[in-house]
C-alpha cells in the first residue's frame, strides 16, 4: 500500500492490541458455501421490494390519476394520450416514486455509519422485514397517491437499512461474501421485474400482484436466523454475538473503535471509488425514471405500461448478469464505466427529444447495456474497497459508508427527473 491518502492510495490504521491481522483466504468449505448462499438470499430479498416499487411506478401513478373529465378510472385503465403534448404523460413523473424509494435510504446511509453500531444486527433485520412487509401492503391498498408513496418510503427504509447492515456484516466472513451479496441484489432486480411483469401479464391487477409478494420479507428473516452461520472464532463479530445473547453490542473492535478522525480519513480514501459509482447511478436512474416513460413507441404491439415494464425487466437483467460476473471479470478503473453510462444518458435523452430510434428493439438493447454497466460498477467498486481495506475494523465501516454513493446519485437523478418530465410533457 502507498502512504499518501490524499493521492488516492490507502493508508490503513495500525492493528490494535486486541486485533490479529486478517488470515489469508482459505479454500472454500461447506460453511463458506452456506454463508455465501445466505448472503445471496439476503441480497435478493433485501432489494426485492425496492425493485418492485420502481417496476410498479407507472401503474401506481396511473391507477390514482383521473382522466381529463375528473372521473376516476379503475386499475390499469389507460389514459388517452395528452392532447397538448407529443408524449403520453402521467401528471406526475415516475421520478416522484424514485424519490420516495431512495430519499429515506439516503438519510439512513449518510447518517448510519456514525451510529449504526449501537443497534444489534438482529434489531436491524427485524426493522427491515417489518418495513418491507408494510410497504407491499400499504401500496396495494392505498386509496391515494400520497399513501402509495408512503408505502414506497417503507420499502426504501427496508432496503437502505438492509444494505448498510449486510454489507458491513460481510466484513466478518471470509471467502468473499461481497460477491455473493452483490449477485443476490442483481437477482432481486431480475426476479422483482420478472415477477411483477409476469403476474400482471397473467391478469392480476397491480394491487393483487403486490399482495402476492408479501412472503418475500419472511424469506430474508429465515435466511438470516436459520441459514447464515455465526462468524467463526477466526473472524469474530463483536456486534452479532451479543445479539444472540440479547445484550448490547460491544464497542471493540468494530466501527465504534474508530475515532471521527479515523472515519474522516477512511472516507477521504474512498472518494476515488465513490465518485465514479455515484455518477454511474445518477446517469442510469435518470434514464430509468426520467426517460423510460417518455421513450414510448406508439406503433409497438406493447401498450405504454407494458413497454415501461419491459424496460425495467431488461435493465434488471443486465444488472444481474454484471453483478454476478466478479469471478470472471474484475475491473479496477471504474471511471470508465461512469463515462460509458454518461454516453448512454446523452444518447437516450436525444432519442426522447428527437425520436430517431428506428424501433423499440433498439431501445431494448440500449437498456440492457445500461444495466450491464450499472451492475459492473457496483460489484467492482465494493470488491476494490474490500481489497484495499484489509483491517477488519476499518472494512466494516468502509463497506457500510461506501454504499451512500449510489444512493446519492439515485437521489439526484430523481430530483432531476421531475423537471425533465415537465419539460418534455409541455412540448407541443
């Protein structure tokens, strides 16, 4: 390792008296496979509600929006194209759903690394499960957009708290559980989009589809308590063991052992990883929630809501493939992915403005490629951080804190999507 943090290289803390150096990676054993599968399921279930809410965003807004004469349509009743605009627009951008789905996560991720060690892991998992369960129920039965968005907020709380919890927990397990977790989160995107598209295509209404998914949070709970093994003595977890005993977490040698100066130094060393990741996620979520609903092909056999769902599905397919690719392809220069994602943003914005794409098949290919870039940026960023922060007491904090970058990028994208939607929908 280098010695200049400001220059972008890592400078780890000297090991404390009660902390032994991390042992070299061992050959995976059955316990490692079991823990890996547990982290895969945790990633899948943790992100499932978040993904479903984004896939359902177009339907959530359209279900509560009355047609021009003021009467209230039933679920999935299509609105006539806006007569004063070239686009078939909802009154509210799906960026509003994105903001409800990400702002609580942003608040949690920005603040949690400085106090989250005070909460036992089991309590955090319980909050995640209850929030996810409540999100499906509230969005399904809500009589108004406001209550629907409140349900989306619950999904955000569940996903944000779960991500910072389980990423930090990977620091106590050997054999690279970050790759398992990342693959599971990618599978959540694919399974969430496929299940929502498939059930609605099969004839279920969006509320019925959401109610059918309420068992997923219970799978997360079972995976944590029944499948994931406690850390071995070689990788002790001072915050988890007291949870099993019902006591408060011990402050040493977890994140609480780090001073504010130590945490500031770690965050400074993370900047070169966080900036490209945040930029990637800003570009792709501006595309997803700002442009997807406007990238409409009237001559396609697919309806407008169906086109939106297919965009979400193909994007999540790309994310799943690339988030599962770490054992095959590893990238250090994640800034290249950020640059390519920005090119996608420019191309698709121009496609919405000038309608030069020859057909929806071309849009499908670009959306799939967009997902590949986003997933690759996520998994390689966290893998690189895990490699560069070998000290366990620093790694738990670094992995938990680093996940705020993608959330900040998504939040800015949601804020930018609202005026972009209004601009395009006012064009004659």
